[in-house]
C-alpha cells in the first residue's frame, strides 16, 4: 500500500475517533455498527490503539528517550518512510530514513511556531524523503493560553494532504500525552508542597522543645543528653529528607520511636506508650510522613488541660491484603464538629494541618475509601485508624539511607 493510501486509512481511523469523542461513545459505536466499510472500522481500532501507544511515553515529558519511543511506535501507524519529534529548539528523535535532513528540520524550528509543509533537497537518489510537514505539539498554559512544546515532523517522497491531516490528528494525541505529563508534574509539586507543610509544622515547636529537653540533661546526665541528641539528629534527618514520596512502615515506625523518645524526655512519667507491631507488615509501603502527624496529634491534643497522664497505643497488624494501623490515646478528645473542621481545613491557622494533610494524601494515593477513620468525643480520647494496601502498582518506597 502506498504512503498516501496508508495515511488515508489512518486519517479515517483518527477522524472517527475525534467524531466519537464529540458525539459520545454510544454514537461512535452506532456509527461503527452501521458502517458498511469494514476497512474503516479496522482502521479506527488500529488508529486508536497505535495512537495511544505512541502518546504513552510522553506522560513522562518530552525528552530524547520518550521522543525516541514515541516516534518508533508512531511511524508504522502513519506509514511514513521517516518521522521526527522535536522540542522547541532541536530534533530529539528521528525514526526511519533520511536522518541527514535533521539540520534542515532544526532550522525550521527557529521560525515562528506554526504548522507548515516544506520541500527537502537531497543529492541521494535512493533517499525517500523529499517533502515534509511540521506539526506543533501544544499544551495549555496556566493562564489559559496555549504554548508549543515541540513538533511532529512527518516525511514522504511527495506532497500528501492526507498525510498532513493524519499527522495533525497524531499531533493532537501526542499533545494530550504532554498535557497529562503537565498534570502529573502539578500533582507531584502539590504533593511536595504538602510534605513541606508537614515539615514546617514539625520544625518550630518540636525542635525548640526537644533541644530544651536535651539541654536540661547536659549537666545532670551527660550520657542521656548524648543519646537524645543522636535520636534528635536521626529524626530530623529522616523528616527533612528530600527524596522519595513513599517509605516503609518499618522506617516510619522507627522515626516515631525517635519522636516518642524525645517526647518522653519532655513529659517524663506523664506519657506512657505501648506499641504492638506485627512483623509481617513492616515492609508495607505508605506515604512519607504519614504516621508521625497522627502521633503528634495524640500528644498535642491528648495532653491539653489538666491531664496528669496520657497513654498512647500504636498498633500495626495484618489484615489480609491490607495493613491496619491504629494510633489511640486516652486524652481529652474533642468535639466531633471541631474534628470535621480540622479535616476540612477550616479549623484555623496551623490547627490540625497534619491530620487533614495525611487524610488528603491517603485519599489521593489509594482512593476515598482509604481516608483516615477518626473516633473521638470530649473526654473520650481519640482513635485514628488507617488502612493501606500491602501492594499497589507504581508505588515504591525509597530507603531513608538512599
């Protein structure tokens, strides 16, 4: 089949996809069912599958590696002898014949960004690349505008309107992949901001109180002061690490033990802590800094008022496909309405940031059915339960030592 014929079939498939998106899946399905052209239906299926495969690598952004993978998948779909993907300044990947035309394509990128066709001069009589089309890859700007991130270049031995139209549809699909990459980036930055908020909550009061407690032992018990200083160093190193969105339950619990050791130095016999941890759940992966805010909440609110003694129990146990973690205290508790305000983020500045932050991150990662479950009442203490799947594709812990 000629390049023109292949492009026409692909264009038909991609055009049907656009029509289906506009009219709804039901209308597109009815059009397929009533179409007398079986070749067009096969082109639709082939076009959709191929375009999805070609756009998938760009979810990681537009780089030489992702462009190479995308170009390699897209060229057979369009049936062209050569295909290239660029950023806004250079050719990132060239698939097929005619790589010696790379400089000519690069020169075109210096012109104002727009779709254009162009002839190519070549002294090699065997070269199948004599004509090309440069088609922009765009993404939305935060201000509502549109910016060009790169371009798709398709080539043939002669001018082909059908190939241009098929290339335009392919460029739209690739642009969707880049849009998703931008959304992934925004989500990652939002998550990073949430973790920074937790760190900011830890730093002012906890660091001051911990150092004051350590200082109180310097003269009376120097060995104890040295031990607490080491716990403080290890805790802050873990809490303020920059790499990794996830950690293991073992590392999170180790950080909590350090936190509690520093808290015991401050509160002495007023604080009693019980841990019941099932060894089989220690390797389970969960969001970084997910448990420490729950323990901090128990101490901060549990010891409010004239409470002489606070008991905190931390349980981690195996529940089939999930790990169940409970942080419970017998402190003063709180009004249910106050708890709802905390989780909504309307309880006032710096109030309950940790709880709402953890609840939001758990829901984002695992779904709404994995948010925090909190039981409390005035004078009844507080019990916070969370469940995390033992395994979730794409979620991997980074070692604190990494």
